């Protein structure tokens, strides 16, 4: 491997990172947003800090990898309040991710300051990314490791060095320990390592295997620990629950189009318009490859980064579809889940547009692309300002004013310590009241989409506990995404309960008076 790589980190990338850091700190005065997933991370941090390991209530955590809780625990050294520590970590990661986007475009688009600033601005004015970095979620850390690995890997393919070889595999290893879906990047990464450098076939195979071992070894150790301590590697089952490929593709196109231009159109217009744009773009690429491929230096960092970004994105999307169909049917096709692909595509399209312009030896495609990006930024800015202002004023989810000032939550706090609590939001009860509660029995398993064979039995058991005056059922009106639970009226009719208290944001059920 040649040692002729010179790393560049322009000052403006650091300044962009500082601006992004300040933005999230301003947006989240109430602390990081807390969702059901966040409560798992927060409880894991408490367990780590108390010396009980990566667990919740003494049970090893296998459904989530440990790296984000570890980073959050480390950040709590600077800020003892975990919610504020998550806010600080989010701000740091938003700054890092903005800097990485700017750096990727800087390296892949002619090392132009203004173009890189344009890409960073596109990132910073994206309302979904601002919101994503305002929650105590693992996605920002996952994106940081993924972007770092992608950039380092592209540099390695362009100019192989031992340092880049190790650094790129280590970064992807970090992504795997942050979110299991990082496995999706392995096929694309392996292909890039294999083509990197001018070597004989046996050395290509050797280097690819070594790179994969370095990247996957930490995950392998984690999965072995999970099996040894909990009897399951990731707490997921292999069950076939197919999703329509047409629906999946339409959802992705809809999300991508909204990410580029967050405006309201009839349901079919955005996917159709964006889909047409994608077809035109890739058609132009095919024409470019057929008639002008000799003008492209495929070993240049610009070309390598462009190809790498598209391979990573395709690999992620295909793996995600496979995961939904065979492992976790409850996985939502939403902006949060596709965020890693969205930020990778920012670098992908900038680098692809630059390479195309260079190969055609005309600036027209590049100027048209920059014009489209500037129009998109102008459309995105009002949406980003509105979203940031709402978060800044009200907070997010369980740290929002709505939940912090909840009458139902206040009533739950007043219940006797001996009271057993069932709820459609036990995570909210635990986070806001420090009280343990059980989830109301599921009618359908969200992971498998299969009916719960023990639903009637479990529901009657809950009803018995309520009738014996040992338990209450707490229903929060804000919880509207748990479609797999019985409705409040179903619980009331089955258990023959009465309403103990009705509040603006919830209902508490207890035994029926005789």
C-alpha cells in the first residue's frame, strides 16, 4: 500500500461544525427529546453508571447495541443530568455530521469552498435532520461513524494506505456497534475494498477478508455476549412477513422528495415527479458511462466517492427491505430510518454532478445542479425555522411541556406505591414518574405481525387484577401509534371497569363499583 495520502480538514468545516453545534443547543433548551427508544438508552446509561452493566432491570439488553449508551454515559461526566448530557452529545454529533458532509463534498467536488458550504447549508436547513439530532437517539452517532467510514474508505480506494485501511474498518465497526442495520453497508464496503489498489487477485481477497474481520470483530464479540447472557443475539426472530415492494419503493420516493422539497402536493405528485427525476438522472449516467467513460478517472477520489455513496445507499435500502420482510415487521418506513441514506445521498449527488460535468467537459450540468440545490434550500428554510421554533418552545415527546405538565402523569405519581399499573405507555410512566408499569396486552405482535395467541388470557389476567382492586389501567390520549394494543373502550368493556379519573390527556380505569 502506498503512503502518499494527505489529509485535508479545511477551517471552514470546523466553523460549520461549531455553527451546527450552537443550533442544536439553541433548539433544545428543554433537553434532548425522549421517545420510547430513548427510555431504553437512558435506563441503560443509569445501569452502566451504577456498575450493573449494559442492562435494564437486571436483564441484559440485546435488542439495541451498546455504543450510543456508552457515549452518553461518557458525556454525563461533563453534564450529570442525562437528558442534558444527551442534548450536549446531540449538538456535538450534529456539528460532526455537518462537518463530515462539508468535508466529503469538498474532497469530491473540486475542493471548492462555496460548493461545500452549499452542501452544508442543505444539511443544516433540513427540518427532519434537526429534529433527529434533537432526540436521545442513536441515529446521529450512527451517521457520524457511517460518514467517516465512507469518506475514509473512498480515500483508501483512491490512494491505499495502511492507516486508511484500519481507520475505515474501525469506523464501520463503530457503526455496527451503534445500530445493527450498519450490517447493510458491509456488501458495498467489501466491494470497495476489493477494487482498491492495483494488486493481484489473491491479495485483493486477503485484504477484503482482513478488512471485514476488523470491522465485524467488535460486533461478533457483542453477539456472542448476547447469546451467552440472554440466549438471543439481537432479540429478533426469523419469520416471513412480506411487504409490498411497490409500497416500499413509493414510501422511499415520497420521503426523498419531501426531504428535497418539503411542500404539500397531492399524494401522487411528489413521488411521481421525484421518481421521474431519478430516472432522468440515472439515464444520463448510463449515457455518460457509455459515451464518455474514458474521460472519467475512476481512481480519482471524486469518482470513487460518488460510486461508494450510491453503493452504500442501495445496499442499505435493499437490506432494510429484507429486514422488514424477515425480522422486524414493525420497522416504520419513515424519515428517521432513512436519514443515514439521505445524508449519504447529499454527498453522492454533489460528487456525481461534479464528475459528470468534468467528463462532459462542460459546466452546464454542474450549474443546473447547483441551481436546483439553491432552490431546494430556499424551500427548506421556512420549514426548518418553523420546526426548530416549535421544538425550542415546547420540547419533544416525553420532555415536552405537554408531557411534563400532564394531569394524567401527575395523578399516576399520586397513586400508592403498592398499586399495580397497566398502561399503553409504560415507558412514559417509568420515565416521568419513576414507577414501574406493565404494557396492556398486545392483540398483535408488532415484530411478527402475528396475532397474540395468549391475548385473551393476558387480558383477563389484567382484568382480574383491576377487579381485585390491586391495579389500575392508565390510557394516554397522546399515544396513537400503538395500533397493536386494544382500545380504551375494548379494555373498559372487557374488564367492566369504570373511569376513576378522566383528564384532558388520559383516562385512569379501576374496578367497577357494585
